[in-house]
C-alpha cells in the first residue's frame, strides 16, 4: 500500500480533508476578489461606525443627566414657589430657612448643569477635531478608495440618521434658551 502525502484532518461538517500537496490549492477565508485595501477600508468604516455609536452613547448619557437635573430643578422651584407665595408676616423661621436652602440647592444644580453643557461643548469640539484628523488620514491612506468606497465622516452620517440634532442642541432646547425651567 502506498502512503498518502500529508495528513488527513476533519474540519466542520466535512468528513475528511486531505492535503494534496498542490500549492495552488491554498484555501483562504477571504473572497479571492477582495484586496487588502478593500479589507482595510471596511475595517476603517467599521471603526468609524463604532466611534459614532460611542459618541451617540455619550450624548445620550449627557442628555439623561440633563433631564434629571431639569426635573430636580423644576421640583425645587415648585417647592420654592409655594414658600414664596406665603406672606412675609406669616412665614416661620423654618419657612425662611427652607426657602434659603432651596435657593442654594437650585443654584448648585444650575451650576452643575452649566458644567454639563460646557462638557458637551468641549466634547463637540474634540469630536470635530477628531473628524478632521480622520478625514485627513483617510485621504492619505485611501486616496483612490475614497471615491470608490465613500468612507463616511461623522457629519455625513449624522445628517442621514434620524437623530439630526447634536447633544448640545438638545440640551439647549431642553433647559437652555427655549425651556421654561431656566
């Protein structure tokens, strides 16, 4: 009996895979029509999508924090309004003290919210700079693939998504320029 060249292996649902010794039979997981540049381009696209999702998660967290602050400020203002509506002659020392405490709490929450808005603005500027750096990198790395694959930047993706407003815009609308709370 003649020995077969190579060894016999079992992969997945195949019963046997035998090594034939031909170098032309190299099996690759990748489609043979895909180039390394195509794979790198896809990886860059996936990385950009991941970045957009991480940014959106961050924006949503800022928005949740802002909503909680606005609710608390509203609650405290209602409570303060009740105390302020009491005539000065009828106010007890406890009422005056509670009124002062409420004012301090509201002031502290407004300051916290101001820091939050500043953080959102800082993040927006940082993301804008990151987007510019990424666009420059992509132009140098994939000059021919930019037209072919159309590797998107964050801003072009944002306008096509159902969430067209940035976190800062939503924060300003909730408790900034148009909100009745502030």
